């Protein structure tokens, strides 16, 4: 049975409550993230944990040098002869220094 009762909803309060929930969830998600500023020449690993067809495949490949850093959270990597543009969420910074940018070793004269 349907009753003819008008629905009174406070749209402004509902909107503010929903926005407060969104902000709370955003703060919780961002608290787990670590920030890293990628630089040209830095070595990184590429994560494949969501793209693997077989669970025995490697999770990460690399390290690869960064060729260019773009403003839309992507970087261009040199993977052999191929230049590939990848989102930074798929990258893990490497602790291995880039051999091309390593300081030359000075040898003492005999």
C-alpha cells in the first residue's frame, strides 16, 4: 500500500556528509602512499603484478633508466632499444645507480 506522504530531504546536509566521507577515505588511502620524485637518469623497476598471466612470472623487471619525466605522472623508460611511457604507479625506485651517470673513478698515477 502506498501512502501519500511527501518526502522531505535536506540535500545540502546529505551532500556535506557524503563529501566528508570522501575526504576521510582519501586521507586514509593517501596515508599509505610514499611520495617519490622521479628524475631523469634514475634507475627504476617496472611492476607486473597486475599484468601477469602466470603466477610464476616475475613481478618486477629492470632496472631501466628514466629518459624523460612528464607532468601527467608518467615517465619514459629506455627498455633496450624501445622507449616506453609508463605511469609512475607501476614503478619502484631502484637502489642501483645508473652506470652511465656514475662518477668516473680517478686512478692515482704510478
